[in-house]
C-alpha cells in the first residue's frame, strides 16, 4: 500500500468542492466535526496510508478560521457529494 509521510509545517486551504466518488486526503474539523479535503488521493483508490510528524495549519471552509492538525489527524476518505458543506463518507481506509 502506498504511503505518504508529511514532515514540517504546511499551511493549506481546504478544498471548496469535491467530486462525488473521488478519494481525498483531509481532516475532520475540530470545531464543526465535518470532514474536509486538502489534497486529492494520488492513488485514486483510497488505498493510501498517510501520516508523519508534520503539522498542518488549515483554513477551514465553513468559517475561514485556521485549525491546527498533526500528521496523525490525516484521513483518507471518499466524497459522497460535490458540495463540501454536505456530509462526506469516511472510509475504512484510514490511518
């Protein structure tokens, strides 16, 4: 299974739109509990391990506020809808 380990500080903006059925790497907002994507899954299958010692400062889509996450907070998930404001499904393919 492919693996990506992030190290260092990453300042990212959450994706505003996702494509139904596509796989993404992202986080669950600590404020809202919603999933949001920051990166397309390069495998396109959800068969990806993600993690590392990295720190992510992410501008969240709901409020534009900055949330801070670790590499251990990364999730691989499949989008269930094209609108980020609506729920997306979490996959069993998580770290």
